[in-house]
C-alpha cells in the first residue's frame, strides 16, 4: 500500500552490536555541549594569533632587515594556517568503551 520500507526486526544482540558500531561519543574528554562554543573559539583565537603575527611582522618589515622580517612573516603565516588544536571526529561507542577497558575485545 505504501512505498515506505518497514523496519526490519532485530534481536537484542543485533541491536546492541549495531548501536556500538553506529553511536558516537566525544572522546576528547570535554563536555559534548561545550564543543558548540569551544570549536568557534579556538578557530577565532588561532586566526587572531595569525593576524597579530602578520601585523607585527609587517611593522618590523618597514624597520628591520628584510631577511629577518621575511622569516617572521613566514612564521606568522604558518601560525595562521596551522592551529594548535584541531577538530577530531567522535569515536564509535564500541571503540570508546574498548579503549576505556569497560568492554572486552570480542568480535
């Protein structure tokens, strides 16, 4: 009658195994809700740090030796392009429990 697929019936062990494979948890060690604010914050801070370094290097470029100032500008570019902290994806629940030693390594 309808085009919708019916949900297949799973036994409890199958449902548990599927849950351990598909459900994800924050493995970084922080509150999962704090990522909403912390990810934009660390991106903004790393961008500010890069802009500040470039500003200082450009100011020194006028006053200083060109080789030293060029090196400072290169370092500022590297800081801007490579933040100290990077985002990492959540881990599967089964893998996280295995790492913490709360689940025996089976299957």
